[in-house]
């Protein structure tokens, strides 16, 4: 899908670019990150089959170096090596670490969706040493992102391992830039709310909206909270309104060309599991009328996923109040540095991102996994913010030897005593994910990303090359190939995806999501079936004309999918313009 978007952008001579799986409509997705990749591809003069992989490597490098820079800069420990330690730790947590779900590697584990508490799966006494290698070998790294039933809770390390050059990954450099700007605005010593910086931050929120839609509102909301806390307590309401207004205006103007052609496939916010004390109140039946869906995450599961980060964030907060008795304002103003106040706001804001899917969700097409996208998008950003907070907290305790009170040796010792097993569990995630996905890392075959396609489907591969060489952006044809299902092991719709040439209909569920209803997808799938299975030539010609089809693909995929396919009819309707192996391309007679 991501490759198809990028290739479609490269093929297009106007915006928004055409959807390679639903012509003639444009892409109805947040594709700015794909546009950036296409732009870099153009500038490099390389083929997308190379730059797709290079972009993944570039985002990984940017994620590591930018989070290193943030960790290094926010560390207020004077010793340079300790600041480097802070940078490396922060970079590792943001880029490579996982969550504590790896604890299942030290148990008998579970299979499929039969998730059971880890304490019920512990090895029997005397078995641990003998059985430990078995658990380590069978632990499945992807379970860390599908632990809570009917939910998705991914994080950058998983994305990099599975090579997911998707919106949430393409957004990472912009996200880290936004976080760095927020620290610059309010967390640095002598920081001032520079108008130019705020204008640029607004532009960045617009970019985030176009790259991974919810990231825009998330970091606009975080800006609003910081602005309110720093300005609202002084009563500068007018000035605060001006500053927030300039950010919103810049974000709106930046994203306006995109929003003018984008129809959101989220149709509102719905209630998930009303709180008991409200549901049982007098107004409960009024507020929650019609609420039927309810998915609540067990507390112990939330602890497995987020416990390490909650521990570090709580330690940061308690570190500042260990020596003082007073009201909140006194503690807030005297016992925390300016930077720590910003990080605590980050922490509380991230907590709200985690809590939100327990109470609400953004409505899309998914019936059973109705809150999965909400949890995915919000949790991804919480993970990044939490990791930066954790890196800062750990290094601050590391450098607090000799302090008194909560900063003293006893507090420091207790902190690291409880931290050690949690840090160990989140640190070891790449040991499982990299090994599971890439094996022994001894099968490197080059950076050309379509080598597998040339090897496994040579006829389709050469057909793709022919299409790219014999079409131009100003006269982009429409092809018809077998319609497909999302994430199929058969690599369906590969010709349209890797050539960027639009087909009548592509991945059905994705188009269902982007178009908001299956009612517009189903008729196209039926038309594709009739093109390949009908023996009525006039009917086939009418369908081909309806979509402006120029080329008909007949390959292994089509022969397997459509049992009654008679290829001779296409020789009557058109002519063979290209053939490679078992893949034939027919051009429809005009």
C-alpha cells in the first residue's frame, strides 16, 4: 500500500495524486510522508525500489539521532559523559525498546489469542533452568503489540523491524522535532515564547496532520496545555489566545491544500464503556443512551504494557516532593526545574492518551476492533513521550549520589532496585523481534527492494517494468487485475502497487476504510469478477469502458482466483502487447 502511494505520487503530474486502487478518485489518506519519500526519490535520481528501503533506514537514523539529541540536551548533569549516557539511553528507549510483555519469554507462554496472566504460566519449581531456553525460543515478538484483546499498541521498534514505512513511522522525525520545539519554547533555561518558533510549530502541526492525521491534534493539544499552564496562571488570557491562534492559523493554512480534497473516514467520537458512577446516576441513561460497545483493558495488562514508563514518570514526580510540605503551587514552583515541569506535563498528557481509549474511541468501519486504531495512534505518541521522560528520570537518579531526602542514596537505591527488572524487560525486546523477523541476519541480498518479486513472480515483475516504461503521467492508463485482500500472503494487487498504474479495485478492506462504506467497493469487485469469468463479450466491453480500462492482466493470480477464466475472449476484445512467462498483458481495442 505504502509503496503504491509513493509510486502513484511519482507517476502523477497533479495533486492530490490518483488512488492506484480506486480510479479515478484521488488518494483519500494522509500521504504527506509518502510525498516526502517520493520527493527524495526524485531528487536522488534513484528508483523507488531502492529509496523505499533507504527511507526506512533514514527514519530509523533520524529517530535515533533526534531522540539522542533531545536526551542529551535536556540532561542538566554537567559531566559530558553522563549527558551522552542520557542521550544514548533516550535514543535506545525511543527507537529500540519494547514493553514488559517480554516477561512471557520466561514462562510457558500462550498461543494465539488465548492470553493468560503471566503468573499462571510460570515454570514449576526446578524447571526454570531447564525450560528457560524453550520459552526464549518460542516467544513471539508481535504479541507485545497485540496483547490487549481487539487492540493495537505498537511502538517504533516494532515498526522498524517489520519495515512499516507507514504514516505513523513517516511521522516520527516531525514528531521528535515538535517535541524538541516544545522543550525549546518552555523547558530550556531562559526559554522565551518566540513568535517565529510558534509560527513554525503551527506549520509543523499542519505537516503532522497530513502525515499521520491524529498527530496534528495531539501535538496541537499538547501545545495548548503547555501554553495554558505557563500563561493561564498569570492571567494573560488575551496574549494566550493570540499565541494559540497563530499556531492554529499556521497549521490550518499549511494543511488547507490537503484538507480541501480529504474526506475523513472517521465519523465522530463514540463512548466506550461508560464509567459506573456516571452510568448509575440520574443523568447516566441520558448521556449513554444507545451505547452498546464496551471494551475495557484489564489493569494488569495495562501495567505490563506501560508499567515501566509509569514507574519512571511517578519517580520523576516524587523526586521533587520528597523534601517539602506545602501546597501544590509551592511544590510546583520551587521543587521542580522549568524543564521538569514540562516533562511532568508530558507525562500527564501521555497518561490521558492511554486512558482515552478506555472511555472513548474514534468511529471508523471496524466493528469488533472498534477502538484499535484509536489506541494505536494515541499509544504510539505516548510511547515516544514516555521514553523521553524515562531516559531523563533514570539519568537524574543515576547522577544524584550524595543528595539528601528523596535524592539521597536510599531513595536512589530503591529506585534502581525496582527499575532493574523493568528496564531489563523493555531492553531485551530487539533480541526477540530482530531474530524472529530476520533470522540470523545472514541473508542480505542487496538494497533493491523488488528482488524478491523478480525471483518469485518474474512474469509479473517484467510486466510492471513494461508498464512503467510505456506509460506517461499525462496519459496514465487503467488496468484490471485480480482484486485482493489486505495483507494477503499471495501479495495481491502487486502489479498496480509496484507500478503505480491504477486498477479497477485493490485491497477491499482498505478502500472500504478510505471511502467510508463497502457499498462502493462491492460493485467494483463484482465487475472485476465478471470481466474475468463472464462469456458475454458485450457485457465485458461495457464494464471495461465504464472504468476506462486499457490493459487486462492475466497471470497466475487471475487464473487461481477465477476458475472459469477463458483467456481466448481477451484475444477477441484486444491484442497481446506484452507477455513474460505465464503473465500476459492484453490491450483493449479502442
